C-alpha cells in the first residue's frame, strides 16, 4: 500500500520504492563473500590426456556398431558378426590369456546413443576393465 502524504491542500500518494533495505542486504552479502572468498581453496583437477597412458595395451578388441545397429567384433585381422547377448562371451574369449587388453567401441554417426550405452553396459556387467570409445575428427 503506497504511503500517503499530506502537504498543503490535497493528499497524494508516494510512488517510490524504499531502497534502503535492499542496499543493506546487498552490503551484508558483499561482506560475507569478501570474508569467505580467501578461505576457499582452489581444487586441482587432473584431466587425462591422450599420451598419458602408462602402458599401451597388448591387444585391442574392436567392437564396430554399424548403421543397422549390427555388432561386429574385430581382433587384429579377424572380423565376425556378434549379437548383444553373446558379446560379453565373445570379448572374454578374445581376451583369453591377455592381461593388458583393451576394448574399443566405434559406432556409425547415425547410430542412436542408447545402443552404444547398451554395449558399454553389457561389457561393464561382464567385468571388462578397459573400455574406450573411438573418435574420428571431422575434416
């Protein structure tokens, strides 16, 4: 409700907002931020880089997801189609005897992300340790 002032003959309302409480709150917040800012220690985030791997894998198992969402397992020069339910077993057989083996998933651009996540989930549930995604840079 606007304040009413009576000066002279008539009464008229004051249509101004009282800025004093707003300024008080802002000054209190400024003081709080000025006091707490020096107390916050900056965190150091160690992001991985491409050449940072300690040891290159002995063997790379490639899983290629085609446009029709068909899976293909590639191991060196050998390539064979595989279905999602038998993928974990096929990867385990390909990794037999290799302690330092990596699995790389590469998918066509038109494949839904959900399919890639299902493949990654299947490998994770099977206990595959090193799973990576293949990225091709556009020219």
